[in-house]
């Protein structure tokens, strides 16, 4: 039988292909020397407690060399897998098998670097314990870090087990050359299990978008007795109720101060919105009395109480108040209050001051109870309410069973720590921080142990270690979600373009 030259080449190629593939597969060097010191990786994904279902922790090796190999393995799977390159590109399927199998154990990474033919190993450069799972989704707003640009922002949702990010909505979809659109304060009932959510639209086609029971509507929450429409929201965990603060804010801009911007309330109070009837009621009634400011409401997990921040300020007219705040904003200090709520009658009891930060010359905001109701996480700085602009802002935690309050030293940095949320199982905290460069807020995740202590935080994993730096956006209002937002952009556009339902008062 004659064999053509083409057939010979085909047979040869078929025989050589597996060998070529095998030779190109990453392998652990056969000979190497163990390093006496550690090598850094960027981001710092070392000595962490990570969720078993988190996306691959890709990193860059902070050592200049000719070649790089990284071997990932666990206490339960010593073989693991290997990747090449100074910047890792970890296969998601292998990573998830490794971390799922290592649940309750640890995963490791040995780093091998080669200089002039000689290999050096940095053993267990990554050694991370694998713990409870994390909610599969988060959402956040991507925004320019300045205080004047709001026409290029988007509310996005991210799958935490992968790098997939989808826009829920982008402000440019309805912005025009003459009139932009701002959107903010996305919020969900019970981690979006039933798809009940809301978010605000301002300036062009302004209003509050509310999705409940599969129905989407736009509501105007501004009435004759409120200073604004709804601003900072919190869904009741079981009822069709949303608590809002209504706020009139002022701003100051500094040229010679560590905190370049100051945002402060000239007037604020808490209202309750009934989603089914489109009626509002006042929780903290101010009227013309500007002596107290209430803001940042948040429901207790059992739905039987409402947390919020409140400040006492001199009583004066709104015009004088605005002037006062522009010149004496450091005098405003907020305490954390709790107000009982009767689910059957929708009525509130007498408020109780749970943490009097003002007595210590400090200001506390953003109270967030843990899902089991035992802990209260909040931010605290020297003064004011908009702590995202305050470089001294830190996270604090109060054990509601013992009364102990302490700074979260295991999470705080030398720069801003601000907005924060609990995962639905109470084992994970996500928060925004400016620790990386002092300008952009980025997201950090930390395990919260059953002993009431948080573990070392780590930056939200990305496909590339340089992703956040090259993106040049701030992450704003991170929220955990059990289910993703299913509302389409077309549905949002059609609803936002419609006339709003005007809320009425009870």
C-alpha cells in the first residue's frame, strides 16, 4: 500500500501532538533551592480565610525573574495544579475543585522563580484557610471619585464565583447633552431573594424605581411636609415597607485640608413608605424644628426595630442652618439609635440611644446589625455624616449581648473605611476602603468568625491584578445578594420615562 507524503505528515503530527502538549504543560521544576525569605504577591492574598466558592485569586509575583511557576494544592489534594507566568491566570474549574475539596482545611501556593537556569522555591507563599460559602452575588455603583461628575456611572452586579460583571443600569442610557441623570442607593429586601428592590434616579426623569412582587413602578416620594424625596433606604425584611431618610444636604470644598469635600445635612428625618398603598408616614417628625437630624435607617433582622443615626444641633431656620454648616460642620456628631417597631400595627415605640458617640467627641453612622442580631457594625469618625470623605473614618463593632464596643482593628487602615454590608449567613463582611491610593474606594471582603473577630481582609478578586487600577472608578454601596437582579434595562428605561406615582401621607 502506498502512503502519501501528506499521510506521513499527518501520522507524524498525530504522534507528536500529545508529546508537544505535555512538554508545554506547566510543571514543577525538578531541581530548586528553597528561599530563606518570602516573596510578595500583588494583591496581598496571603494568610487569609477565603470562601469555598470565591473566584480565583489571581496575583502578580513581586519578584523580577526569567521564568515563573506556581503550584496550587491543599491539605487534602497535594497534587493540585500548576500554572506558569509572573501574573497567574488560574483555571476556574480547577480552582473551584481545589477550594471545594479543601473546605475546612487550607489551600497553598508554592512559587518557583528562575534566574539564569537556577530555580528558587518560595514554599507556601499563599496559605489560606477555606471556610463557609459566601453569597453568590454583590452589587455596587461604579462612579468617578470626584464630586462633580455624575453622568458616567453604572449600577452593576458581580458574580462572586467568577469575574462576570453585568450592568443593572447605566446613567448614560437616559442622559442628554443638556441634562444628565444621577442614580444611587440601590437596596434589596432580604438579599433580593424575591426580586424586591429599589433605586433612585435624580435630575432627568427623577423618581424612585420600586420593584415588588414582579411589578415595577416609579414613585415620587416628595410630599408637602418632607424636605426631599427618599434618599437612604432600607427594606423591611418581611413587609412591603421601606424606611427612608429624607435629606437636604450642603457641601463644602477645601483646598488645604486632608478631607477635600464635606457633605452635611441641613435637614433630615426618617419616613416610612408603604409599597402597597404608596403612602408615607413620619417616623421622626421635625417640621420646622431643625434641632435634630436623623439619617441612615436600617431594619433589625427580625423586623421588630429600626436603627438609625441622629445628631442634635442648634435650632435655627433652614437658611441659617445651611450657613452654619458651611462654617461649623465639625460640630455635628451623630449617635446610633434604635426604635422598636410593631409589625402588626406598623407603629414605632420610644427611641433608645444605643451608642452615644457624641459623648466621646466622635460621630457614628451607617448602623448595620448582623443577620443573627448579635452585633452592630458601624463607621465612626471625628464628626459629620458623610464618612466616605473622612480619612479618619474607621469601622467599629458593638456586641449587643455584652455591650462591648471596639474598633475593628483587624479591618481598618490608615485611610477611609466606610460603607459596609453583612452576608446573609453573617460570616462575611464587604466594605469600601481607600487604603490603596487614598483616592478610589475599592471593595474588601473579610471573614467574620464565631468568636466575634474579623480575619484579614482581601480585595475583591479580579481577572487581572491590575484591573481596578486601570479601571479608575470608585466602588460605591456594596450589597450582598442571594439572587441576581433580573429586571432588564429596557424595563427600567420604560419605567423611568413614565410619569411617577405621587406618594401621599397617612
